[in-house]
């Protein structure tokens, strides 16, 4: 990654496939982010970058990588493979950790109490869910062109989640039909099911 590519990446801001961290405070916390990227659409973690995109650098590359390695080896199940690069803009060290979308999903993050939870990315957050609907592949192109799905995608570009009731009101159908449609779109790979809170919510898997 060149300096220009790094600058362009930071300028995008945090989102479904990008997160900034000044430093890694604990391995079990970063395990959630790494598992969420792997369970969703992959992503990049930039360590040494503040939430507002300012480059602050890390004081110890070995310490940060030790926590990353602890997370991927012991605190994500099954373990993850990652790649990483070191960048030194203006002499400050930034670590770019890249996680691909996994073929072994779901990956569980293990917390400090040994609890196992599935995390996915919803916009710029890693959120817990009880299950992961594994789609058969990318959403059908014709499906994405339908007015109903376009309306849904536009709504989810502005909002983190949608529920059966909200979609029912949005496109004037029954909550039952709305729920069936949302689940089908999750099976198509367009949406993620987030059911740790009630009512069940759905998020857009990937925002272009």
C-alpha cells in the first residue's frame, strides 16, 4: 500500500470494512472486530489512527502485534489468518491489518469470561448476533434492481438496521411478508441478521 493509498483509505472513514484504533487496549476486545470482519465482508484495521482519522502512530509495534496474534490464535474460533503491513508516514508507525471474508464462518469471539459470541459488521460497528445466515453467494443482480429492494437499500444506507415492522410500513406490506422478504435477502447475501436484541433487526452486509 502506497502513502497515497493509505491516505485515501483513511479519508474514507470508518465503515463496514474499515476500523481505526489508536492502540489495542485488550486482545479480547479486538477479537470482536477481527471476527466481525471475517464473518461479514472482510476489512482492514488501521492501528495508530484516531477515530477522526488523525495519524497518531503506535509506540510499540511488537506489543500491538502480540495482542493481534493472541486474538487471532486464542480468542477467535476457528482461528483467523491475517496479513499486515507497516507504514511509517512522517516517521509514525501505523499497522494495517487485513482480514479477508472467511470461508470458515461463523467465527466466534471469546471474551474475558470465556463466553463465545458471533459478531458481524453493521456500518462502522461490530455487533453481536446469535446466528449467521450463510448466503449462497452475492445477491442476484436482477433482484437488486427491483424497486422494493432499491428502497430497502437506500433506507439502510442512512440507517443501521431495519425490522419487519419498519419495512412493512416503508413499502406498505404485511409484517409477515416483510419478515419473509428480509430473511430471503439475508439468504441471498445482501443482509445480515442481528437478533441479539428484540425485535430482530437486519443490516446491509456491504455498503459500497
